[in-house]
């Protein structure tokens, strides 16, 4: 199987095309790494870059891009609508194929160590890589933003995991962490009754007592005159798509409503769908190694 | 997406390990080609080799292995239980990922041309690559076996598509052709009544009026005291797994019997299962390009 990690760093530059291209070029030129997307946002003055590849090479590309960002972006002059604290604001690392979360955490720490030591940038590890529970949530890590970081880092609760103990005035602070891939999964209902979508969303999402790794909202799709349960599946290995889909279908039927379709928005790991096939076909003892494509790159 | 073709050549040597290893080594040493399996059979005096890879490289590996086989195997001295006509008896080429059947047919012809011209072996193209309907079926192509080929090739109906018009006494004749991947798919029923499995198999298989690209039999699984509809899905793009599974489930219910599980034997292309997930989740407008792993090698 191919070992694949996804990386989605956010850089604090969304206006200067020259700077954006120079950062992205570091990813593009790294072998065994595939640049999938980069979307600069002028209002946020921020650019989200998405790439995948062999884990060591992904780390290398992320480090190089972060280095260039630290040279070309001056946080003391940065403004934009999105909360931010560093030239490279955050680097999420996501295990996609044949890489465990534990390995991904190790890769994130290796990257954090290099950025801290070689680039002299304070690094706070977050999400699955957090060194303490208060650091798991990115919003909490970033609270106070760049302007508040000189002060915040003095608090032992927020002392950097890697790099200097003080703010890097130019490059700010970088958050790095491993997290599960997120699958944007929406289920459409043949009614215009928003209450039904809201009730079902409340039933399936973890925050109100439903499936732990499902976040969901009921919304209207006005152009189609239907409603939708719009979800983020934040760990498809523990809260699989088929279980949530089946529950939505049953609950919809209870209101005399049918599921007319679903949508996968953006990208997802193959296994999130293979698990669905495995479930509905009731396959006994299926092994991901039986998939020919997985054998190609093992 | 990675472009992948599978190749499963059959060589007429199942006893001499040294010869077998020399043939297999040609595959093993080809870059961007992955040897998956080789299984020599002493009674058949035959070895089936399975490998996958980038199409051009697969052709190269198949040609090299065929060349070595033509040097090391003497068909005039061959005996074995399995019908055979050449040192390299047959080379099936199978499109797995991001390669169309039409492209695969072209690759098979390129391979046929090279084997015919450079190795001086008569080549008959079969299955999807056949130049006439009577050549589609491998058993028909091979009828008469090595011993009958000198005579058979004189018949215009069987004149080689590539290479010399006469038998190569040492290497025999090679059949080459593109075909769809075959998925071995079995569905288990919670009854020991073999008649029910047989009736259902008859209902779903193409030969008796069922799904065109499904072959099936009802068999007993004595150690589990159940019966099984044992199938070969010979074109999952036209007769998908979910449709056959659903039909079996409905027909089983008609006899008061339940489907308790299914089995995938051996390897299958990813899309055969992605299509199943797409169906049961009723995904609207799904694109294989949304699968992260497919983006890695495009």
C-alpha cells in the first residue's frame, strides 16, 4: 500500500501573488509530493495549501514552505479577517493511507522540532499531537492572536513545545498537529421542512448525544426546495458513514420523509467508502490488501 | 490517478524451479511493475504469474518474460495435464485503473506485434483483442493444443495475427488478449438447502437469463452447514456487485432464507467496491477523482 499523509498548511498571505507562488513552489518542487490545491483569500489575507505524499517528503515540503514563508511574510505588518498568529499559521498533518495516527503524531513532532530549532519559531503542538489537554483545540491555542502571543507564551500553560520561548516578531507562532481526515458528507431529504433536518441532525451529531465523531446541522437547499443534514465526519474509522446514513434514513422515515441522495464534498480517503461497501455487502474477512491499487505501491 | 494494467501470463513450466525463477525475474526486475504472485503447478507443468504496473512497463515485463520462456522451454518436450499450445501459453492484459479497454487492446496488439516479429512466435489475439469472433474464446483458440498447431495454423480461420505463419517448434503459439478484471464474489445463505442456492444462481447468472456479466453456481459449504451462490463477475462495470447482491437477497427472502455474508476471493479493482458505496449511499455526482489516493499518482 502507498503510505500517504495529507498536509494542509495555512499561510498568512492572501494578496501578494509573488509571495504565494514562492511558498507553493516549495511544495510543487518536492518529489513524491503532489500539490492538490491552494486557495488564497484576500479578505482573510491567508492561503490554504493542500498536498499529499510520502510522509517524509511531506514533512520536507512543509518545512521548506514554512521556511520561505518565514522569510517573506512579516507578521508585524499583517492584517486580515481570519484569526492568525504566524506566517505559517497552522500545519495539520492527516494520515490517509497505510500510516497510523501514532506515526503521524511522530511526524508532526519531527516537523515541529525542525521548525522550532532551525527556523527559530515557537511551535505549539495541537490536536492529537498536543502535549496537554488545553492545547488540543486550535482556537484556544490561537486565542489572543499574533498581537497577544508575546505575552501568552510567558504563561507556562502556553510555553512552546519546540523552538524559542519568546515570540518570533517576524514569523509569529506556528501550530502543528496530527488530526484525522474530515469527510464532508451531506444527506438530502425529500421535504422542505427544515425542522425535520434539524431534528435529525441533532439526533446524529455527537454534541447533542448522537455519534461521537459526527458534526451536523440541518439546512435548507432552496434551489431544490429540499432540506439537508449537512455533516462533517471527523473520524470515519470510529463513526462510519454507513451507520450515520442508515440512522438518518430510519429517522427520516419516522417523519414520512425519504432520503433522496447524499453528497461527498471535496476529497476523502478511499477506505471511508470501502468500509461502506464492506458493510452493505456483508463481506466476511475483507482485507484492504485485496484492493489491487493498494498492492501497486506497497 | 495511477494508470494500472494487470497481466497474468501462463508459462508452460511448473517443475523446473530454475527456469521458473528466471522467467519471474524478468518481471521482478522491471521498474514500475509489481510482481504480486506466481504459482507453479507440477501436475499441470504450468506457472501462472500475476503482476501489475504502468501499462508500457507491463508490456515490457511481459515481453522479456516471454523471451526468456521461449529460450528456456522446449514445447516439443512438454507434457502436463492443462491444455497448452506455447511456452508462453497465454498473456491476458486487464485494465485496472485509469486505462480504458480500448487502450488495453492497443497495448495487447503492441505486445503481440513485438512477440511475433522479434521472437518469431505466431501470436493469436483473443478475447477483446480478437480479430474475428471465432478467436474470442481462449479454449477455441487453444483447441488441438501444441501438437495440433502446425496443422491448425494453415487454416485461414486460425492464421496468426502477428509473427510467422508457421508453428515455432520450440516456443509454440502464444495467445494474447485484453479482458476485463474478474471479481470472485460469493454470497452465503443461512440454509443447508442446496436447491435454493442453485435456483438463485440460475436466476442471477447470464447464461440462464440473469445478469449478462455474472457467472454463478450454487454450492454447499459443508463445514459451515450452509449453501453459497458462488460467482465470477466478469465485468463489474456493466453488472455491478450491488445489483447482483440485492437480487440474491430478495430471491433468498422469497424462500424464507437470509443472506448471512459475502466473500471477495483474491484481488479486485478499487472501483468495484467504490461503486457499491456510491449506490447504497445514493451519492449524487460522485467522481473517482474525489478519492485522495487517486490524486496521488495522476
